[in-house]
C-alpha cells in the first residue's frame, strides 16, 4: 500500500476539504492541471442511507492520505462532489446524469446498490467518463464489452456466473445442506442463487431458498421456520445486518444450530458499538472483499492508521461502505499514476484496462484484471472473499476463509428460481 505517513494537512483531512485544503479551482474533464474533480454516487437518502454512511469519509480519507504521503500525483489535489441515488435505481440515474452533465466531473465512483439504474447511461451517453467503483449492484453494465469506461473496483462483475468459493468453504467446515435468503434486488437474488449453485457443485444439497424477502425486514419468523424444516446447516444471506441479526436470534430461539451463517455486509466498527448487535451476531461470519483489519498485515495496518487519522475512526476498522469508498478512490489514484498525473479521461481508461498490478494497496489477495470483464463473481479478484467470525467483541479471521478463493464454474448460468 502506498505510504500514508505524516500528519501534514490533518486539519484539511479532518474537515474533508480534500482539494489542497479548499484551494480555488476544480479540474473537470477538460482541465487536467487543476484539482481532479471526482463524483461519488451513493445513498445519501432513502432506505439504504445508513448502510452507506461511510462512503464519503472513505473516499476522502484515501485522497487525504495520498496527499499527506506526497503521492506521485498528490500535487493536483482532489475535489469530491457527492451524488445521491436516493436508494432507488431512478435516483441513481438522475444523480449520475447530474455528476456528468452539470458537475462535469473527471470520473465517477459509484458505491451503490442501485447503480444498475444508471448503468446504460454510464456506458453510452457518459462513455467518455470513467466509472470506477463497486460492481456489486448486479448490473450488466460491468461486463458489457461495449462499455469500455466501467471498471469494477470491488464486487462481483458478473452475477450470472458463480464460483466454487462458498461451496468449497462450506464443504471444508462440514456443511451438508445450504439455505440462502436475499432481498429482491438483482445483485442480491443472483448472489444468493449463485451461492446455492456453488454449494450443490461442492456436493451439498439445497435447503430453504427465498430470494424475495422485503428489504430491511426483521419479521423473519417464516424464514426461520423454513430453514429449520429444510434441515439446512449453512446459510448465506446478502442482507443488511438488521435482517441478519434477526435471523440469528430467531434460529437460536428455534433451537437451530448452524455450522455457518455468512452475511455479505456488517463487518466494521459500527457493529462493535452496539451491545445488542454484538449479542445477536455471535458466531456469524462476515464477508469482505478486502483483508480485514484483524489480519494485521502491512496493508491493513496502513489502511487502519489512515482511517484513524483522516476519517475520524476511533478503531481503524472500516465499515463496508467506507472500505469500498477507499478502494474506489485508490483505483482512480492507480489510473492517474499509470496514465500520468495530467492524463485525460481516455488516457486514464486505456492505462487501467491493461493494468494487471492493482491490488488496492495489498488489501486484495490477487490483482484485478480489467481486460477480462466478468472474470470473477464473488468478492474480489480471484473469486476471493475474507470471512471474519464475531467472537465476543472482536472479529476473528476464519483460517478457512482468510481468504477463501475459488474458480468460476464453467457452463453454469445463474437463474434465480
């Protein structure tokens, strides 16, 4: 990871005034000498707001750390403009249009469950603008060969495919029957069905499957009953922690012992601040595409220190959205360094498309491959995911999932049932 060193400009970072502590001027797409104008698309209002509260500080902390370390292109500065998807696909489209057409940003960092609503626009009318961000929304824009301006910094780029990752993990820990639950969104439904197919490929049988549950629900009685009656002993749920914890509480009350419960989100300092969440989440496995802080590697130590210094984090443990914001900003920095600090948008995209060295500063176990779109369908490059088990008030990296990686299963198409 690039050195984050020094505390210079800490006042600027603390106030999130990233462009040279508020220096005048901003570099839109045609200005490649002033501050880089960066649009961030995420949920600032609506049902998903709480889950994306860390996006903005994560993005700005990466830029602030880069400037404090006097990175290669740090002298330009970064001007961050926020775009609100309003927790809807239409909101994502409206926000993306504003960032590109009115704010004239150099690049857009989408960290949004609903980016698929803006996917076609991003790849067509906005094709000259780089979109570098989270590919977990389930939109086909990420692997459309005609959309050469989209780069998935993290998340599965093709949810129509699945990998051996989760099935192999469950088999290793003695799982025999898999249950999956998800909300009715493209990414969640395909992710859940893909997990079920991965389990079957590894020799497990299919248990209870429900991919149409209401977003954010905590009324989980019927789902708990379904899991219990199916005899499933492992569970994957791409849901927000409130729903996941309600499931765990219900399963315990019903006397159901699971060998593994995996949640796609929830890892982070916010959970550790809530005694009820800690109690409900005991034994739950939290998946991350990035190496968790508790692995204590050089990369995670640098990341954690930067969050404490530049994002106001007391623990240095990132939330999901904070980490994705950081990683997306890091990808933009990678592009600038590869293409040249004053590179135009087309030059940056060309440099990134052939780059096979980026690992988010060591937070990913393998480098990303931007030429081979749809090359992974689970977590991070290499079809890898890190699994941390909540034990007491700490996340403990699972030795079987630090990371768990796999291969795409050939000739298998994910079709939610």
